[in-house]
C-alpha cells in the first residue's frame, strides 16, 4: 500500500485501529475527519484540546456533546436516530469521510470512550471509522509529529447525516431477557470483580450484582498499561478464547466499559453476532422484577462454572 497522501482514504477504512504513523502520512487527505473526543473521562475536554491537538482535528466532547443520553436511571443510551443525525451533522461528518477517533490515550477507561464512539458511528451506518491506537499520548511520542493549539475551526455543519441503523450491533432489554431465559447468547460482563459479584454498585444502578447467568471478562484485561493501548491481537485471541463461540451481549454499568470488549470481539477478532447492551445494569435494575445475581461464581462438577 502506498503512503501517498493522495491515496483514497477508503482503502484503509476497514481497519478498526490505525497507528500514529498511518495517520501522520495522511493528515492532508480530503476525506479524513479527525475527532478528538477528550472529556472529563480522561481529565481533559475542550481545554486539553485547545492546549494541543492533531492538526485539523475537531473537538467533540464524549460526555457533553450527546454521544450518550439519559432516560430514567439509564445514563448511557444510544441517541434516537434524529438526535444522532443532528450530532453527526454538527461535527461535520459526511458519509464519504473516514472518521478517526482520537482519545487522550491515558487509561483503559479512556479507550472505552473511543470504542463507544466507534460503536455509535458504526451503528449509525458509518463504516469508515477507525480508532487511533494509543490516542494523543501515542501521537505525541514522536516529536516530529505536528501539534497545533487554539480553538477548533468554525465550520458550518454538514447536511443531516443519513442514518442507516445497524440494529444487530445493539441489544435491548428484550434481547437480554431472552438470553437469560433461553441461554441463546453469552452475557459478557466487562466490569471488575467487585461489581460483578455485587460487592460494589454503580450510582446509576439500583441494585448490586450482575445479569443472571453472566460470565466476566474485565475490560482492563484487554489493555496494556505499559503502552496505553490494546494488547496485540495474538494476546487478545488468547484472552477472549474463553468466551464461548455463540452470540455475545456485552454489558457493564452504563454501556461504557463494555464497548471495549465489544470492540475487541467484533472489530479486532472478527467474531460474528457480537452486540452491546447500552442500557446495561443502570437500565436493567430499574425494574425490580428483572433477575440480578450476586456473589462468587460457583465451580461446576464438570470443571466449568455455574452462574
């Protein structure tokens, strides 16, 4: 593949992760839209963006700009199609552009924000989407890469984005209830053990514990803190090999951390039938009749686990 700046961007659009070197070679490509999503999740936000960002990047705050909406206790839901179209119009995204999502690159939770924005763009029908591996931290490791400061450029919004929802990427309450009743999908809990077992509870959840029958894979296990990026694909294959080969519904407290496990399974490892339950425990626990399990997972006689 040529590194020419004039090379059409879509040739690499299927890569879920792109390296800083790849982006540096293509910064002036006309169909590239770099989305700096720094927010309070990483201690940044617009102030961090204005202090230094990738040239040409626009800032869209992951927390404050409408990427996730609140309904009742559920604070991380997908916006409705009209609100989503408005959001993508405001950031200037058009269907022909390749969106590059740039996080701070400082924590596992920060990567989850990038994965959640990625999932949102994909479910809206924008397939030309990638995450910058390592985020701004990785970009800045090479002093020859340009960084500019100051406010974002004032660009007119694009025409309303033609949302084409990909509903298979999202699990709703009904899908989760069916998975619990029929065991037709793996319910993969992305949270730490204390949340999974019910020793701790998110403020957004009304009850501690997990979805009945769920298995756990803490999302931080997919992240390498030494380089502040996802682990290599070979290590992720080994880590996620324990997840049975059947449809997977990823969840956490608000659909934030679960985006990492969704991204790894669906986009990096290419597993089919992988969805994200954006309502997660914050929505599920609103109804006291919905089952919630707690406590350690008991070993089963065959050496597996009972949930």
